[in-house]
């Protein structure tokens, strides 16, 4: 198998893990905690002064999505490492 094929397969597995019911609860908790802290830092002032525009709301949503994806990647990587040890 070519390296590129293996990388594509690994990427598809990671994408599937984003909706894995075993990984999602932890990812959601992390996203809510970390995302809320980042949202407050990056958008709190604009929110308090009613200056949230469409682009800022989109950025705010991404503020929650990124910690979720990072957490799921960590869980996915640990799962793969555990599988490789067997």
C-alpha cells in the first residue's frame, strides 16, 4: 500500500471518529469548557457591547469546533496506539 493511500485511510478513520458515540461525550465537554474560555477571551467584549456581527458569530462557532476536533484527535490517536500494541 502506498503511503498516500494509508494517509487517506487514516484521515477517513479520523473523520468517522468525530461522530463516534464513545468519543463524543468527552469531546463535547472539552469543547464547552475550552471553547467557552476562548469565546470569552476573543468575543466577550463584542458580545457585552452588542457588536457581534455575522462573521464574528461564525468565528465564535469555530472557537468551539476546534477544541472538539483536537480532543477527538487525541482520543483517536490513543485508540490507534492501543490497537497497534495488541
